[in-house]
């Protein structure tokens, strides 16, 4: 499980990737989760994304979507407020997304998970040969949290079937990432925290420049108007991450914002 072998060095030449975003369901919930300490009486929609990264040589996936049965998660969400709910159309289940994207899950080289939560870890067992690239900080926090650390219930962070998959079949396919790391040629990552200790930013070389995808900013408003997310575990980390992304990204992609599909029709980022 603790596969720490470096498969590529930062000196290796990069590759160029396409970046495509697919909606994998979402939630209707309190706006204060997005807008720190404001819009307390409002509700809004956020989407969950599965992201495909493809070069001439390899295919990677960012996040795997919710499990087939997400009723436990829906019960958790409804505890926030009676109006809160989850949604996922049949074609937004991960197997249907992969089919539509013409991706054979057996040919996916790496699955990147950020953060560790049920809408990212819910379908990890679909990928029988992939490495799973996860923040080392977040992985340790999930399996051996510090006393009093803020954390989701374990079944909401990772459903039981996914925990079993990592503990058994995928035991040797977990790549723990340092705070600054290389995932493969052309794709790097850096720790952001802020939202969860498992939160990372993923930087991808594309023909349109550097695309950075991250979960520490839920929407474009967070990044462009410098509004921290409401569900922040660490505001200092949020501010540091926003500043770095604004300085280094040619294109920044929030991993929950419905506006992504308005700015990039069909979810084709690059």
C-alpha cells in the first residue's frame, strides 16, 4: 500500500495532455459552504467531476465519482438541512462516463484522488491496473488521524467497499505523494490542504498552457474574488493556495463549479 517509489523525476521532459471534465452527479446544499460566513440563507448546486487527462502515451483520471449506492451519503447530506439533496443521472455514473469518453478503465495508468471523500473514492474498484496517487498527508490523516483532527465520518470519506479494495487488491498500487511531487511526465501536484488534509492541486501541461485543477476552491468566485470556501479546515492554507494558483495557472479549474461547462462547452478544457 505504501508505494513510494519515484517513477519519474522532475527533470524528465513533459508531455502535453487533453483535459476533459465530466459531471458525475452533484449536490444541492447551503451556499455558506462555498462563501465563507456569508449567504447564510441561500442554497446552490455544486457538481462532482470525473476528469480525463490524455496524452499520446497515457490516460489518467482525476476522481472516480460516487459509489453505485450513495444512500448513506445522501442521508449525511440531508442532515445539513431538509432541503439538501444529492443528484446523479444514470448517464453520470462512472461506468457510463468512461464508456462515453471511450476510456477502457483497464488502460488507465493512474487515478488521482483529491480530496479523499466519497465522491472521489466511490468507484476506485473500476480501475484494475491503475496506480492511485494520493497525498501522503491526507492518506495518513485518513488511516491514522491526529486526536481532535477535523474529519469526515469514515464511510463518507471512503465507502467500505473502497476501503476493502485498497486494503487488498490495490494494496501495492497506492502512490503516496509528497507536498511537491511529480505524478508522471507533464503532470505535477502540490499540497493545498485548506478544504481537507487530502486536498491537492494537479498541474497539467497542455497545448493551452498549464491547467491547474483543485478542490480547495469550489467555484471561480472563490479564486477570482478571493472568497474562502465555507467548508475550510484551514483558512491560512486556503489563502496560500489561492495565491499560488492565481500566479502559476494559465487555466484554473474548480472541481465543483457548474460554471465550468459554461466557460468550456462540453467540458473540454484543453
